[in-house]
C-alpha cells in the first residue's frame, strides 16, 4: 500500500514524506503520508479471507477505541502540530466488508484522496450517530473509553471533554472497505509504474521491474528507520528498470563491440574532445560521417560507456521495448544507434519519429545519437553534426 500511495503521489507531483512505524502515531502508525499542507494517518486492516471474514462490532469497537486513543494523543501532542488537525485525515483501510449489523448503521459517504483507493467497489464513509443502540458504535466506543484506567484518572471536566472528542473523532474518521488486499496489490503497483514511464513494454518485463522494485520496498518496510521521499521512490523505480534491462544492454554492447575491436585504431585527444564538445550541447543528434565504423569507435571514446547504450539499428528493431525502457527509465543517458549502409533511410526516419515523441517527455539528461553515412538525408527534428575523416 505504501508503494501505491507513493507512486501516485509522485505521479501527481506531491513533495511528500511517507513513514511507517511512527511511534507518536500510535494505532495509526502503519502509514503516515505527509505533504507540506496535509497529512494522512492510515490504519491498515487486512484479512486473507475477505469473502468470509466481515467487519463486526466485536472486532471494530476495540479497534475504534484504540484508534481514538491514538487520535487523542496526536491532538494533544507536539509531534504533528506542524499541520493543523483539520488538515489531517484519519483512515482505516481494509479489504473486509461490513457485516450485516454494521450495514444497518447510519453512514455518511466520505470524499477521500484518490491516491488511497485501490478499486472502485466498496465504500468510503464515516459512521454517524445512530439511535438504534443495537448497532450504534458511538455509544459503544464511549462506554469502552469510560471503562479504561486512563479515563478514571481524569477530572470530571477532562472526562466530559474526552467523551466529546470521541464523537469528533468518529465523525472525522473515514473507513475505506472492500479494497484490494496485500496479495492483490502487485497489479496495482505494476500499473502505477507503467503510468510513471513514457514508454511501454511487455507484461513480462514489468513483472521483472516489479520484482526489483519490491526488493527496495520490502527492505524499507523491514528497517522502518527512514521516511520514503519522492527522490527515494524515483531512485527505486530507476534501479528496478536498470536491473531489469542490464542483461540485454550488456549482451548487445558485447556484440556491437566485437565489430569495433577489429578496427584497431586510436584517436587523438583533440579529436575526441572536439566531437565530445559538439555532442554535449544537443539531445537529439543526427551524426553523419563518411566512415561509420571509425565514427563508432570514436563515439565509444567520446562518451562514458557505463551511461551509454550502443546498438546497431537491427538490434534496436528487435529489442525496441527493452531498449527504450532501459534508456528512458534506467541509468543510461545516451542511446547511440549505428545505422550502417544496409539500413534503409525510410526505416531510420520511422524509428526517429518514435524517438522524437519519447524524448520530448523524458528527463533532460537523456540524449540520442543516430549515426549514419553522409549520404542519408538530414533527419527531421534532429540536430545535424557532420564528422568526416581525413584519409
């Protein structure tokens, strides 16, 4: 659930901190999501058998009492006073449904931030006071509070104030029922990762990305010592995509480099520096040359290899989705496509149209170089750089 909320918040542009195991949050310590102006306290209640295990008074009333005591401490404490209590939401999220008796209880539909919902079914509501004492949770929670040891240590005025606060809490509390359980959230997380990217790839590849992403998530959940931030989450997604694509990038570069090793030529520092300076100014470059093989070798000297994907055009055609996912979503900053003399110009132009559509929507540190023979016409929306060798 932390991943779903975090990914949606990141997609929306929230500058957030997401915490778990927050001692000062008491029973609401499962997840605390905070932006500069709002805070959400979540109590997560899941069951492995939601179709047969319903929410009933005997389970819900003790839970509501515990949640109220946490709310009471939050209101009177100093840990969370940076955001006014009226800008804080208190939520019980569960994959359970209401049992028959609780379905009879008066309820008011609540409007909640959509980053918190995982499916369209179920209810989002607050309990309202009910004159039917057989179902009313207000009176039951009040009775439970009055029986507590802490309550008896209060003065009469403090007791009255606390009972009034029970009502305020229950009116403020939102329950989200019949949502997806932990086992069903993988598909939701995968879809959020898919939305976060500007390129699409196979479901199989996204399952691999999910695997690596969840490794980071589970480590964070186990350690419970630092807040999840936008930057942290973005790095997790990038690392997951990098690890998912590393094998294909390495394999294709190994094949590509075998051809270049046969050239056996070294370039002067001045020639390397000159081309590097020209390339560093542009994001989409059409590099034309009279010797593609030599220029390929020169490019491997100019660019930092750990941050580059070097492929020929045929490899890009056969691994388009994986390579675009690696370039856009992974650590690689440069995509270098070697189009030798066998590659037809119309095919190059068609692929470049797709690349232009991608590069307009990705980070500014992502760049592409299309290397062709000097006979190929300039590519639309690419900066033309000529590099001819003197033989």
